[in-house]
C-alpha cells in the first residue's frame, strides 16, 4: 500500500482491520485480487469507505430507533414547538455531527483518496519500459517503441461459441491471440490512443481504467507484483463489436520477458520477408479465413451477409440498402450497382481494406495487418461467400498497393 499520513481515527483503524479480509475475497461481487500499488490503494480506500458508511448507518439508525421508541406518543410525549436552537447545548448538538462529517470527509476519507488519485496520475519518466496501446474497432494494437516491436491483439474465442454451436470455455470472450506481455516488478508507462472512436483500457487487477481518445495521447502506468495472466475489457461502449474487444496481459519475470521480446522481434523479421513468398489459392484462403474471423466477422458476420443498413454483405449479387453516403462510396469504388453488391476490381478491394472508406464504419486495416494477412483476407473474400473469381492476391501485391498510395 502506498504511504500516506497516519491521521485516521480509531474508527478508521478498525475499518482497515475489518477491510483486510475483504481484499482477499474471491466472489463475483468483490474486486479482483490487486497486483499493483494503485489497485491495492484503490481497494483500501473502497473498503475503508464501506466500513465508515456502515458505521454511520448503524449509528444513525440507532439514534432514530431510540428516539422513536423513547419519545413515542403512547408515553405522553408531545411534538416539540421550538423552531431552532436557542441554547448553547442545542448548538453543540447541531454542530457536532457537522464537524464529524467534515472530519470524516476531508481527513478520514479525503487523505487516502487524495494519495490514491496522486498515485494514479504519477506517470513521470522513471519508467524503464513504455508501451503504446491503440484501440480500434474492435481490437488493440500494442507497440514497444524502444524495443521495435508491434502487433495486434484480437479476440480468440471461436465463432461457434457465439452462436451456441460449441460449449463456452471459462474465458469466453476474454481470450486473445496475442496478449500484451509485461515484466514483473518494473514500472511500465502505458500510452493510449484510438484510431476511430473512444475506447477504454481496463484491467481490474491493475486498478487501471483509462480512455483511449482519437487524436489524443492519454497515459497511465502499472507495476505488477507477480507473474500471471490478467484479463480486462474495453470499458467504453464503442460499437457493435464492443463485447469482442478483451484485454489480456501476461506478466513475466524479467529474464522471461526479455526472451519473449527477442523471440517476437525474430518473428516480425520473418513476417517482413513474407512478400517474397508466393502462396497457392488454397493456402491464401485458409489463412484468410482466420484473418477474417478475427478482424471482419464482427461487422460483416461469419456468413459474410453483413448487417442490413450498416455493414454491407460481401457476396456479389446480394441486395443491400443503406444511407446514400455509404452506397455512393461503394458505387464509386465499383462495389455497388442497382441496389446490389457487386465484386469490384482487386485494386479497389485492396484500397478499401488498406485505407478504409471515410465517412463509413469501414476502418483502415493498413496499420493493423501485415501485407500477407491483407493479401489472404482479400483472396478469401473474393473466393468465398458465393464469390468464385479464382484470383489469388499475393503479399507483394499489397506492398505495391501501399507504395502506390
């Protein structure tokens, strides 16, 4: 627990004693076990407040019930006729609760709450590691600027579990393909932003909930006490895929964390060499199916039929009606004609996936997916959902499209 002046009265000390067991609670109505200084301070303040409120409630109800019983009408008591305090003793009885509440509010509660708020905002540059978390509909992208590592973290729960075709696992909607990995015992500064709408990075065990706002760079920090897997979610309603945007953090000991960094750098170097490879149509479709499920199915649906009026279907010849701004944007790119979706040219298809469609929900995936992943998902979309172009888009084509833009 962070240090703060010991100015709490005996009631608060008793409250802290009573609150200690609560910090170890493991029921769904209690906080997750804290593993950072901020989370421990937050839990302490929370439990202290609850105990003080409980004491005030018992005292207040006791006075009320005593007064009702002691001064009841059946004992001959009559309603008081005074309109306000007139004697010194009456003034003391009126002032005493007011002074007590001010003391509780500004000293007993205020001092711990002040130190907790100061601790949360302490993002000074004494952190050895900086991580940038970027929210997008509906995934997180993590970047370690000083380590030259960057990757996306998307929901890993199989689509069959959404529809009830498979039993839900214990971490339903709380599992990702690439978790954020952080070292134990080291202060980590986390920078947050967004590419589209407001998201919120929330991990209860860390005591951290910070909004990611487009065009702004927010910051927070964590210092994890022990290794483990810690789960959270986006805590800001950010659209139809809001429930599919979990956060998973894996805390590792320093040597293991450094080994993971080295392995991840090597994997990214290997991925950078992929544009030189030529894959078969079936290989591209298989990879594209996985990429589509993680990145596209929340909007366009697993069956590719989209959501009427909002997200267009991917099957050529399928009817689609939507606001004129959206249908006009699709028509200009060759993907809409006579009230139906048509399959436009490959170059325009790549442009949509890479750069999105401004003014519509279609996000840009150029900064989120690799050339190989974009090539695979475009190939998959052009050869599934009733489409049979036979076209195989290669990673080299995506790299060329990036360069041309």
